[in-house]
C-alpha cells in the first residue's frame, strides 16, 4: 500500500516510516527534506501535495504545531497559530484527502495526552488536541464506508522527555508509539482515539 506520511522528518515520523516500510511504500511529506513539501497551515499547500503524490491507500499525520505557554501569556496570535496549524491543518488533510485516498483507505491524525490531562501552559494545546479528537469522531461517521479516520493520542514520548531533561522512564519509546500508528493503518477501526501510553 502507498502510505503518505506527513511530518516524516521528526522523531515519531522517522520511527513510523521505519515500522511501515517493510510492508508499505512510504511517501514522506514535511516542510523540507522529504519526497514532497507541505505546510499544514496552508490549505493550498495540502491540495498541491495530494495532487503531486497521486492516489494513496493511507495518510498518517504526525505534523502540526501548537503554542505551549501559560494562559496569561498566550496572545490571540498564539491561539490562531495553534488552530491554523495542528487543528485545521489536520482537518484539511481529511477534507482535501477525499478522492485522493483509496476507498476503504485510512487517514490517521495525531492529538495528544493534554486533551484529557491538561497541565499549566497547555491552554492552546489542549484545545487543539481535543478538537482533533472531536473532528475524527464526526468525520468517521460521515465518511463511513468510504474512508476510515482515526487519531492517535501519544502520551509523553521517552525521547522527548529526555531532550527536556526529564525522566525518560516516565514516557513511552517512540518506536512503541509508532506501533499504534501502524495498527491504525493495517486494522479496520474508524472513529477511534487510540492511546499510546506506557503500559
């Protein structure tokens, strides 16, 4: 199957590519350094990406950014950036993907643990993550029989914690998170928020 991987150059993208490649042809997309370039905050860029890539059997997105900062320092522009990038970017991957993803294929998005477990500084991020999960539920309903839509909600990734100087043992390895995305591509669920949590 041809799988379009958006956000392919990041840590999770690299692991997802590695785990998918034995059984799938992976086409990478990111701002730079990939098979095709895309800016998730620009709908026209998403349309151009699909037109360049052609038909695929699945799309996986681990791209998109949101501003992390205390509530009293988040400006309107910080919310606008977060909504345009990680939320609407992923929404538009689904909207623009109709007709470019094979019937019965799948699109897998990314939210995050801050949707359910907010913390100081996650005002914008929590809104975005919860919004992605809500969108996936309704998109799966409306596209039932045509396209599967799911979202992976990673917990804290061990490598990310380590890079922040935190205890990596409290997180889940990127390679294990990648396995959840592979399930979303290979299995038949739709409308699901799939946790990637430390067991």
